[in-house]
C-alpha cells in the first residue's frame, strides 16, 4: 500500500529557510525511512510564491491561471514523502515518528493513502 505524508507550511516558514536543528531532525527521519526500506520518494517544494494554480469557473468559462503566493496558510504544502507500507497501522506508526517540520509545536503533517 502507498501512503503520502504531506508536510504543511505557513506564510512565515515560506519566507525563511528551515532552521538547522529542524533540518537535522528531518535528515534523521529520512535516514530511518531509508534504512527500513519504506521510502519511495521524498521531496521538498519551492515556496508557493513560485507556483501557479488553475481555478475553474462554474459557468464553464475559461479557467483562471493564478500565480502565487496564495492567501490561505492552512493549505500550503512544503513537501511530501511517499511510503510503501503493509497497512494504515504501519503508516500511522511512521507518522508518529516524524519530527515537527516547523518547530515549537507549530508543524502539521497529513497522512493520506494513495489509490
């Protein structure tokens, strides 16, 4: 089964590089995933200011192409992991081992199973 860990970010985190201690903790987590042989892929994303989104119109008109930055902090994604694991229980165990990506209890990681 494939799972995605979605690392969330905030407007403040988008503007500042990650602190060294947070990067080191994430490196340890990455190494543990590699050692266990469960990581398929892990990538960080450029800030949303360098991204685009396509907003579709209800009336069937041409979709609107919008360049970032985007307004809502809660929907921003900083990066992701794709893991191959035998069950949701195993995925939850790996999720619980993940470090806080922003520090100070402000980080958030979402777990979703891939179809």
